[in-house]
């Protein structure tokens, strides 16, 4: 594992077959489409990918399937964080074996109000049990869902204890002030916005880019922001287009909404499948989604 993530990374969706099992062939096709249409990389098996609804064996099979299909490891930062650290270790080791650029690791997220010492101990145990100098770990700050924040002091402790291992952080709290504080405090880390409307200001402050759900459908818009970042007028226009899509998607159950759009775009009904507890988008919401996106002139990139 070398280098740092930068640019536009999709928090990739996971297509499912009729048995609600990960459809690896369809995932491979989706990954290739994303990489051909504005994405610099893919954060598979994250929140948007419904990873915590899959077993460890299913997640390992997904990683194996991507490797066997030739998806470049340099374009992958798989989510490997689980409540039980042995599961995190197993997934992280497999990611290293496939040559992934890094791993995106949630803190253990079932117990709330835990001491920072406990969160540190969990990450430390993973790093030490993986025991591989190639490990590049991206911390995943998403307190709204995990209930366990990644604090500045925790980052400092981990960087001091494991120099060179902590590579970056995905900030999905959705608070620009917080993301900018991370960029200022940790300039050596790849700080990635987990929200599309923060892409331009994060880049302007020296951040690395974004890892977002909307990149599954709007990666060319995000790529346009990155390309125009040094031209304020063009960059603002590109960011406005991306933000308008994000605002529409935020008004919907996002995973089901994006899968609905991909089903319509590809003509493949299977894209509508979600794994419980997610539920499909209702027809009324699906119709409203299509209307709202049409009203702003948005369409997905062509599928080969």
C-alpha cells in the first residue's frame, strides 16, 4: 500500500442478485464504469455499499471478486471496520493482499460513550495484529451513524504510536468547519470530505478530495470541480451543479434512490435490490426523484 487517496472517490454501491447476495459481476461492471467516468478511486464496502449488512465471508468474497476481475488495487480503499476487531483484521489483511491503496476503518460502533482509550486500543489492536508495514489506514469519522467520533486527540495519539500507518480520514459529519480544522491540524494526512457540497472548499484548503455516495451517479460533476479548482468562477459553477444533485438526493433514502437511478439508467431491474433493513424506493418517490433531476438537467454518464 503506497501513496495517498486524492480526487474523487465513490462510496460504491453494492448490487445484489435475486437472493440478496452481492452480485460481484455487476459490481465489477459498476466499478469499471465509475473509473471511466470521473472517479479516481472506489471506497467499496462502506456505508453506501451496505457493508454492515453483509457477513465477513461475503465481504471477503467481494474483495476476492474485484481482485480476480482486475480492478486495480491502487484504485481501492475498502471499508474494513467492524465491531469485532478480529473481523477488521481479517478484512484488512485481505485488502493488503490484493494491493489496495488503503483501508477505511470505522471505529467499533455498537457501544456508545466509550472512553477514547478504548477506541485507541481497538485501532491499536488492529494495526498490531495486521502487522504489515504496507498498511495505510484511513480513519472514518461518521458520528451520526457510528456514535463514536474520531477526535483530534485520538488522531494525534495514533499518528504518534504508528507513524506512517495513518494515511488519512474520511469526514462524513457534514460540517465544513470540522473538516477544515482537520486539514489545518493534520496537513500530512489525506483529508476527504464525505459530503459533495464540501468538495471545493476542502480542495481550496489543501484537502485531498471527497469520498461520497453521490459519486455513484454524479462523478463527472465532481471531477469537473477538481479540474476547475484553480479557476474560481468555473469551480464555483461546477460545485453548484454538484451541490444541486446532492440536495435532491439528500431528500430521499439515498441508497435506494441511487439504486433506482442505476436501474433506470442500465435497464437492469436487479439494481433496485437492497438488503434489509434498507427498503426500495416507493413509486411516488421514484417518480419525484426523476422529475427533480430532470428539472435541473441532470443525467448519468452513458453506459458502454
